[in-house]
C-alpha cells in the first residue's frame, strides 16, 4: 500500500463525510419536525457551506496529488490505476446526485443524467476493451482530463450557495450552470470518441 494509493483511498473515505455535511445545510434541517437538528438556526449552520466546499476542493485536489506522487516516487501501480478513476467517478456522480436533489431544476438534472450515463457507458466499454486486450484504445485522453476538471469546478460553484468576493449568490449559480453545460459538452465529446474506438472492436 503506497502513499499515492493511501491518498486515493482517503478521497473515497471522505465522500460519506461530504454527503453527511450536505444534508446538514439549513435548507434540509430547518422546518422538519422530529429531526434532532431542527432546532439549530441558519446562523449556527453557516459553517456547513464552507465545510462542504472545503472538503470537495480537498478531495478534488488530491486527485492531482496522488497521480503526481505516483509518478514522482515511481510508485505507479495497478491498484492505483484502478482506484483513481473510481474515486473520481464516485465523487462527481455523488455530488451531481446531491445537487439534483438541492436545485430541482433541469439546468442541473439533464446535464447530470448525461454525465452519469456517460460514465457508466465508458466504464462498461473499458471493461469490454480489457476483455479483448485493447484497453489502451480507450485510455484517458486530454479531453477526458479536461472534462473532469471542468466538472469539478462547476460543482464547486454550485455548492457555494452564498456570495463570494464581489459576486452575488445568483451570479455564482449562473457561472456554475454555464460550467456544468460546458462540462456536459466535453463529456459527450470524450464519450463519443471512446465509443467510436470501442465500436471498431465489436467484431473482435
């Protein structure tokens, strides 16, 4: 168990913490009789917003740190190659599902369905390519890496839920929606490239 793999595992372990904090937001806690936390005021839970964003940023940042360390320390492993994309997909898909529940708007729902569906399709495609020994044909490309980065930045904007610097909450939401649609475009683009590469092997 190398240091990069431990970092990757810590990313996965932080996802349940992220989910728990997400549902501690005042929008979920207040006005629900019978819940232990219903008496907490919005002010007393204002730290939750910062914690949610901080944890997501931390998990996202370690996505780049573990890969860098694996290469720098010459500790690239099969386990790491398996865990790293799994951690990415778990984080992004979990965050998108939570945001769909929070926003209740097609601006978030439709892009989220497209992104999650693409991840399932590409994962199945990679499994098929591995079966026939041609997994290299669907290796992660620069488009895939760009897609992941834009997805994570979009999610961060959609998680903030409050003014930041000189931007109002509404302006931050709009930036999040725009980035999410751009991420969806990159998701479709990379997904089609992988699919085309996979279709060529279906007769193998």
